[in-house]
C-alpha cells in the first residue's frame, strides 16, 4: 500500500462521516438491509434507520464493522451475541469501533473465543470454522495507523473501498467502478476501457463483475 504523508491525514476526518446508504452498504458487506437495521437497533442508536433511506446514512467505520458482522453471521453467530462481543472488545481495546482496528486481526478473534462459549453455536470444530471465516474477512483489510483503511472487496478482487480514494467509493486503481460500468454500458469493451484509464484489463473485469456487468467480465476471462 502506498504510504500517505502524515500531514495529509485529513482523510481520517471522513471515517465517521455518513457516506453510504443502507442498501449500498448491504451490497458491499453482503448482508441484508434488514440485518443492518436490526444491528443498528441493538446498538440503541438514537435514530434507528427506517424503512426509507434519507440520503447517506452510514460512515466508513460503520461499513467496515458491518463487513465483520456479515462474516460473523455467516459463521452462525446471532446479532445480540455479536453486539455483546463488540462491547467486550470495545472495553478491551478502548476503541469506539473495535471491529475496524488492527487489534481485531491480531488479538480480537481469540478474545472473542475466550469471552464465552455462548458466543458460538457449535463445538470446537465450529469454533475453528468461525475463527477461519473471521480471519479470512480481516485479511481483506489493509491497515494504516491501526485502522482498517482499505477494504479489498471479495478478497482477491481489484475493487477496493478506501476513504483516501474517491471519497471511499468502490474503485480500481483510483477509477470508480460505476464509471467503468457506464463506459461498458455505452458499448466500450474491456480492452478499450483499460487502455483509456491505463489500468490492467483484469482490474476492469473485476470492476464490471462488482457492478453486475457479468457477461462482459466473463467474456473477457474466457
């Protein structure tokens, strides 16, 4: 990851600024909008997200935490138990967003296991599976100053969410994925788009797959 000069750390101010709609965050984290609303309600948020979105509702930190929540849900954990674990880590790490810190990668998974068997829904084999699922998700994050400052969506995909690039919107090599999709919709093929932006064709294919332009992305891969 490219180093960012210390005097340019104004990007950190964006980490808590609402920037993602509920349905948008749900798509990125691979979780349902209703699960997001339920998660927010469990946190006793003063103004829970309603059925109708009003602009941008979630911050970057909240989005990263939802990514972790989604992995926990996939492993079979219930939302109240995830919230309980988060509150425990919040105290241990003295962090308002413990799921978005590097400490979660290095210490948090083991701490959550030690917090109590009731956090999990299975036996030892289930615990190991849960641990691997969470660590796989955490490996998608790149950390800077202890913060999960870049999220590689879908693991090996070139698509990233980084508050320092395009104001935290999904992009590849600095190019927003929606622009690449728009160029494809206009009839341009992957090779032309890649040449125009000066990025690898594989990155363009990843962007199109992320934006749901599967036919063009698959055509290139074959």
